[in-house]
């Protein structure tokens, strides 16, 4: 079994890990938005007027949050 020592983890490795985490979060957020959109379409046509606006706002917020996670930034 190898033991990690100080200096074994490079800045490039840390950056790659952070990029992978951001990409995973982007993917999860976009999947959540797609799931919400699919479940909301046509389901609550008789709902109160603000309901649809609330769903659209939520979807926009999720998409904007995902878009603010660009690759290559720590």
C-alpha cells in the first residue's frame, strides 16, 4: 500500500478534482431542472396563476446556477 506524502498531490491534480466536481454538479443541476420541467408540464393547468411562474423561476435559477460553474476556475 502506498502512502501519500506532502507534495504527492500536485496543483494539476487538485484542479482536475475541482473541475470534475463542478462538472458533476452542473450535470446534476441540469438533470434536476429537466425532471422538474417534465413533471410540471401539463400537470397543474388548473393551479393558481403564480404556480407556473414559480416553476419557471425555479428552472431559470437552476440553469443560471449551473451556468455559473465554468470549467477551469478553482
